[in-house]
DNA sequence: TGAAGCTGTCAAAGCGCTTTGAAATTTCCT
DNA sequence: AGGAAATTTCAAAGCGCTTTGACAGCTTCA
């Protein structure tokens, strides 16, 4: 069933039917009713590809999903998608996901943009000096970046959390508790958030003339296994750190296992603060020792970005171009005063 | 840059250029070279919407993502997507994801199919007597169901794991170890896999004239929090179960926390077998007490389904319509002989 | 009563691509 | 050399929708 058939059925022109459907004012209310009724009866749905071709609008947001055989999937991606979806479903938008090798991100993003399949782009997994930025600017298609790109001029639309501030505050809390030996369990080194979090830690330490030893930093995928491994390494250091900053509750999971296995007590021998993306499957308050965290909902960020993107496409008023969300520092039991030097 | 411009630039007709691009044999090799060269120089990309309109093929797989404010996102969804993506990227396919309220799945799926945006559908989160099945059959669009629908005639293309067999085997192992008091920590009751796993447990128990008490079954979202809560409930039962079957390693995470908090030892006081979807963020072998599991890679299932779907769209040979994958039962340390009756 | 202004409807063009069927050109065979 | 066959190219139609510009049919007002 297409427009033509429907209009023949009604004895109207395609024009009128189309207008009736799209809410144009110049069509008689009675006629519109009749059309709407027929749509219900026939189950007619406009062909999106044709609509897209005619209007240039597709009602969709494009994103690139990094994937490859052996490439670990990322919980954060799913959670973020849920946030995007929550908002998109309200506006009858959908997503076009282009899977791409992580090494091929720039090209994949360009393909997606040029394909004419999407109205706007969402970009994540930002790196330092990210090469996608230049391409996006040349594209004349709305986009929002989740995160930022360290080292690039911040002249693009983004939504980010204050990673540096979060880890600065967390570090200060631990300093106030008397800790002096710190370790950082971070995400992959090339990613922007990892760089900023590290900087946050370092600048808080610098204020006390402390430094972060190379041995006390781990950059790795954020899985519980990596958390376990990193923590085991830290614990074997001659000068064992007592304060751990951790880029994800998933990493913390493994880290805590290592702490337990070493016979140490969390919140006493070892203090730990993790960043909490508010993943529904892992609540910091339910850990056997509830976790002190810096918190910011990944899902909320997704919903907000979808809102901005869809709003821009629909030309529904201006949106702030750049948003920096503060994180909350929530103190629970995994942090405590530094143990007396043994 | 569109086809017309490109062909004018080359002094060829649109037909010839189109054919050259799409690998038709009736075009001179020299001409094809020239066209390919021009494409490189101009960066021309065909408009997908137009292609879709003309051919009826979109190069995309559609799926519905259940979402709503407050609706928990699901790790399994992301992992599955990674599997689909891994295969799709090889064939230059993409995904169209339609977010939809979980109560609106049937309608959302139909909208997606009729929109003309996708060539094939992937359907998950199957329920008992799933109403989507009838709709899919009426659709004349290829689809593959992940899972099955308990209570419906299995006359549709699917890929499923042998949930019943997995939990039957797991239960038998525990029976052989002398356990008699069982509990099952399952996913949401209406979902097909939950029904089958429960049946697997019950039929193994029935062979020994044992039953599964209502109090010893929990149906809930598969998060660590629900695992914790369910296990706490089980542990307070007057006749405490000693053998726990668990539908996910994520649930197991919480469950084990509860076991520890109760001062019980996993693998001694309590034996536990969990189903392992091979989520990259949670490896059963890294648990403080490595977990005995039934294993089947969700990601591999995703890749296989993508393969079938894409193959069907491209008419690349017939695929088996129905696949039932066996799971592996991997014994680690979380299972042990039943403790002596105290 | 006729010009002017609304309303509601329509025919047709156009979005960028593929594909059909025909035309132009080249190659082959007798 | 002459005609058939094969090769290469093309013009035009069509995919299903939106939108422009025109046109009837009614009101309205001087």
C-alpha cells in the first residue's frame, strides 16, 4: 500500500493525502478525518526511504560502533544507547548504527554522513587530538560529541562530564584522609577521559608536592579482569599504594577481589574511589564494602545528547553548544583514613 | 556530488557510471577504470536513500531495542550487538535500531518492517506465546529469532541455545554431588529462556523425585542487585538450599556477595552454577572462587545470526532455518559435594 | 454585479539512484 | 565487403514521497 494507491482509494490526489497526513493547514478537516480513517484501515505507512529522498530528512541519528573480531564490547556503549533511545522513542527517531573497525573510525563516520541515511551524528570514544573533529566540521551536518578531545580547540558541540574535576576532588578527599601513596586505574590511554582524569589526580597531588609514579598507573580496558590484574600489580609494589582511584566500577570489581585475596581490608588498608557511570547492573552501594564514587549517569548523558540532536534537526530552538556536567562525590565505606605507616 | 554531476564530469551517461560502479560486466574495463578514478578524486558516494528506493535493498538489519524511562538497559543487548556488528562490518551492512517501549514491541516491529528502511529483521527477548511471531510470518521479510517462543509451534527461523539441556545437565551435576535442596535464580518469568531453564531444572529434579519449591525460585532482572536480594531471601529459608542455579554471571555476582556476607563458603556450604554468556566484563574464572558455568557465547550467536540474515538478503545460498546450540558445562570451584546435614 | 480574496484540491516536477529496452559502435565470420 | 553478432553506451521510466504553482469553486465587499 503506497500513497498512490491510498489516494486512488480515497478519490483524492496524492498531494491532498500527503498534506492531510503531514498536518498542513490547507486541507479540510472533514477530508483529513477521512484520510486518517483510511490510513487506520489499510495500515498504510509512508516509505521512509522515499520520504528521506524527498525531504532530505530521515528521522535518524547515526553512530559508529567500534567492533572487530576480538574487539571487546563495551558495557558503556549499551548503557549510553539506552539513554539515546529513551529520548528518541519520544520523537519517533531511530538510530543507524554503523559497525566499524576501531582503526577505521574517521572513514566510517564519513561514510555514514555521506550515505544520506542520517540527519545527525553522535560521536563518542573521543581521543586526544581526535582526527574526526576536522572531518565533522567540514560536514555541514549536526553532531554532538560525547566527551571532548584533549589538545584540540574546544570549538565544537559537546557534552562532557568534568572528568578532571571529579578525579581532582576524589584525590583531595583521599589526601585529606592522610593518604600519600596513590595509584590510578584508568581506561585506555589514548581516550580523552583517561587523560583528563589522570590530570585531575596529578594536579591535586601536585598541590601537596606529591607525584604519581609510573608504576602506579594502569591504562587498560575497563573489565573486571583488568582491574584484578592491575591491582595485583599495585599490591606487589615495594611501597604499596593505600589510595586507589579507579575509572570504573567494573574495574573496581576486579580490584576489590585482588584486595580481598591479598587479605587486606577495603576502607582500612586500602581506600578506593571509583567513577560510577550508574550502570544498572552494578550498584556501588551493593558492594560488600559500599563504594565511594564520583557519579554521573551515562544514560542521562545519552538522553540529553539525543535531545539536543533531535532538537537541532527539528529546528526546535537553540541548544547550548557545550555542556560540562559536574559529577557528584558520594562518600561510602570504601574510603577511610590512611593506615599508620607500618 | 551526485550521479548526474559525476556522469557529466566524465562525459558519460548515468547508466554507464552506475553500471561501472556496481560491477556490471557490460562496461568497458577502460571506462570502468576512468569512473573509479573519478570517484576517488571527487569522493562521490551514492545516496543510500535513493539506492534503497530504486533497488528495494537497504543493506541494513533492523532491530527493536526495548527502552523507556526507568527501563533497565541490558548488558546482553550490547554484547549481542557486538556480535551482529562483527559480521555486518564485513558486508558493509548497518543496523537500524528502533527504540520502543517494551509494551509496544509488536507495533514497533511492524513499523520498522513497513518503513522500508530495512531488509531483514532480528528479533530477541522472546516470550512464551510471543505475539510477534504471527506478525513476522505475515510480513514477507527475512527474519531470524534469537531464542524461541515456548508454547508456539517452532515453525520459524531461529537460533537458540539449549537452555533446558544446559540447566538439566547443571542440575544433574549437583544432584550427583549429593545436593537435595535446590534454588533457581532466573531471569524475568515471561521470557522464553527463563521458562526453559526452569523446566530443565525441574525435569532433572523430577528424576530423583525432587521438586523445586516456589520459595526457591526467583524471577527478576539480571543485575547484581537482584542477585544479592534473591540470595538473601534463599539464605533465610528454614531449609536453606545448598545448590543454586543462576541464569547469569551478573546475578551470581550479587548472589556470591550475599553468601560471603552470611559467612558461608562458596563451593562448600553453597554450590552454585551460573550460565555464562561470555560477557567480556565478567569472567567466571576470575571470581574469587572460580565459577562452575554453563557456557555459550552470546556474541558468537549474534555473529551467526547476522551471517544468516545477510546471507539471506544477498541470496547467498540456503541457511539452516533452525539452529540449537549446545552449551558447555565447565566445572570450576564453585561446586562441591553437598555439606553433611547439620 | 463584477472584482478580489479565500479555500480546498490537483497536476506535475523533482529527490538520486537503478534498470529496461533500444541505439550506436565494434568485432567476427563467410 | 556485407551482414550477423557481440559489445558498449544511452535515454527514459520508475521507485514513493513532498512541494510548487495553478486552478476551480465560494465568499465577500464596494
